[in-house]
C-alpha cells in the first residue's frame, strides 16, 4: 500500500460518527416511525377486527365488494366444520348398487350430479362413489359389474375443519366426502363446491339486508342472493312484498317451497320465476331443493 493510501482515511475512518449516524441511525429512525404508526393505527387483534378492517378498506375503495366477501369467507372458514355445511343424510342423492341400469341413468339425468354415493342393502352401507361418466362404460359393456366401476369413498367426521378438508380435497384429488357423526353413522355429504361456496358466496357480513340470520345477502350488482330455506315472512319483510301461494289452501314456510310449487316442479339452475314484482332465478340446487336464488326487482313496465 502506498503512503498516500495509507495516510488517506477511508469513508468510515474519516467520520465514523457520521457513518454510524447515517446507516444505523436510518434504521433506528425507520423503526421508530413504524412504532408510531402502529401506535396511532394499531393492527387488528381479532378476526372480527380484521373483518371490520376489510370493510373499511372497501369503503376507502382499496378493494372491491366481491374481494371483501371472498377474504371474509377465507377468514370465517377457519371456524367452520364439515357438519356446518354438509348436505344432511335425508337429502343425499344415493344410488342403489342393485338397481337396474335404466334406473341409475334416470337418477343421473334428473339430478345432474357428477358423483354419487353408492349403497348396498341399507342406505347407511355406502360402499363407494360412482362417477356419472363411468355409466357410459356400463352401457357399452352391460356384463360389467357396477362394483368394478366404484371409486373409494372418503369418510370424514362432522368436526373436521373446512380448512383441513379443503387441503385434503386438493391433495388427494377427491371432491366429495361422506360425513359421519360421533356414533359412526352417515350424517351427510360434503363436496369441494360446498367448501368453496363458503368463500365466494355464503358469507354473513355487515351488508346483510335483512338481519343476522345469514340467508339474504346484498350483491355488488344491486341484486340479492337468497337462500331457498329463507322463511317467506322474512322475504316479505326484507323486500316489502306480500308473497303467497296462488292456492289459498296451500301454506308454505320457505321461499324455495313456494317457488317450486308455483313452477310445478323443482326448478333447475338458470330457471326463474317472477313473483310479487321480484325475479327469482335459481343459482344452485342441491339434493332436490333450491339452495340459492338470485333476486332482482322487475321493471313494472317490462
């Protein structure tokens, strides 16, 4: 090293105090500002506070309404179990292994499902899952035994968390599971669609237009999602209408039952009925009943 280099101090040696002030000082100052910001605007300490924060973010136009709904769904999913969203056993669409092919085909066509639990003897004795597309193989080769077409049925307890269940669905590529109760009996059926619906649609929030029961939800396009199990009185109160059966001798408790009666059949997805100045369009059916309607007011001149 030359004498010139030896005598010339480095940046840190020329003013060590300045160097210390610039770098460590900057980090300390940033940390202090962060602490001040956190003191003024503390982060959420609970899930409810986090949900309130999302509502404020939407009010400030930082996120859209649909994004807020989905984020809330993800948060609430952690507290839900398979028993909360399953289709109850009496409403399950099952296939009898010993039924003739034509009967099986009619069940598949009428329900429009892609997977069916198969039982033998008693309904409790579920022996596997039949994919609707596999019936084509049976039609092609009638000598095949339906048992050879069955996929393994997955059984989960009622208490299984939806977060864990969704992870299992994604990991093992099964999209359907049989839910059993604490005594080992069949309690219901749950699909990956049931879990995802809790994220994208079936969410209780502060925009519920009719109270806290969670069956009427305002949507971003100024329509409403209404559960088929919603009492007719609640619908009348929420939309300020007077819905009733066209037959005075009939008395229905739910909007799903009333709409099905007025249409003369269990409506399928996409079908709609105008009643009391409201347009009820079927969004989702499950186990022979309407699960969700999309409701919008009808222009009286239309």
